[in-house]
């Protein structure tokens, strides 16, 4: 990788700003002063320092966000806040994007990364990565609904969903608390599946995606990097491990 690109990616400014550092002879590679931005680095072996501080390169970022309601699962929008607006500047410079979408009014687990390969395979219909949601439902869900989910709910447009799991946690006179696990990601799918059963979702929160589980210590709007164990669990979906 070019030195100026490396420094831009690690937060030392634009390439124009990096040129200033180069001219001031603030940048060393393996102890030698470098003044040319097109110097090629070997990321595995070269040591770069700026003003005597070693620069650590990180190519990918993997963040677990507890998404609050009111934010779009998008990288930018001209009129509304997106989940990227919740990140600090250091995280944003990696240009992360949400893996899949949660509706604006849906809360819970959202993975943010700039690793396109991992995102692609987590979202691939062929992989059938399971996602579990907690839902509050207006209406009483019963065993007939459990059976319908197991067999594959037919949506209003005629699409037949893959078999899914409905776990009834509790019911009241006119409401239900449930867990719903699906392996697809159709538009508004959970809400539409419940609606096809004659009920309506009033609150929705994603709890899991594949092996990844929402950290209960994360408050709404908070995020943290994935642990090595969490990341390795997700990477089992990549082709070389499948």
C-alpha cells in the first residue's frame, strides 16, 4: 500500500495533509525519514512512525450496535439520521455500513463493518443465517400461529416464507410477547408474517444474527467492537470455512 494512502486510512488526514507531514520530515519507515507519499509499504513487516508514535494499521472494523428507534439503517440520508451518525469520528473514517437493515422503528442488534465479503455471505439467502427477534404483538398468538410459522407463512403478496420459529413467551387479553426466528431478510418480513396471522407488531427488537448475540450491557445507541470469539463465530459463514 502507498504510504500516503496508509496514513490517510489511519487518521492522519487527507493526502494533502499527509504531504505536509512528509515535507516536515515527521514520518519514518523502519527508522528512515520518508518524504515521498508514493513509497510502497509492506504492511506485514514495515514499521511506520509519525512524530515518534508507531502507527497501527487496521483494515476492517466490526462493531455491534444496539440500534435505537428513529435511525435509518443506512450510511447517509439527506433528511434523517442514520446509524452511522451514532458512531464517533474514528469509527466513521473506516466507512462502515450496516449489515442488513432494521426498520427505522426497530431496535436491537445491528452489525456495522467495512468487510464486504463477510457482509455478503451473512446476507446471502443460500446461507440462511438465522435472526431472532423479540416482538410485542397486538393480538393473541396461539398454537395455530406456531404451526403456520413452522410450515412457512404466506405473505399478502403471495410470497411463501421459509419455515420459521415462533415461541410464545406470554399472552394477555389482547396482546402477546414472542420470539421469532427467521432465516431470510425480506422487506418488513417479521411484521408482515405476524400481519398474515391477523395480528400486528407494536414493538420489535433484534436479539441475534447467526452466532452473534446482542450484548445486554449495551444501552440503546451504544456500540462496541466485536470480540475475537464473536468475529470468529461469524466468519464460519465465509466460503473457506463453509
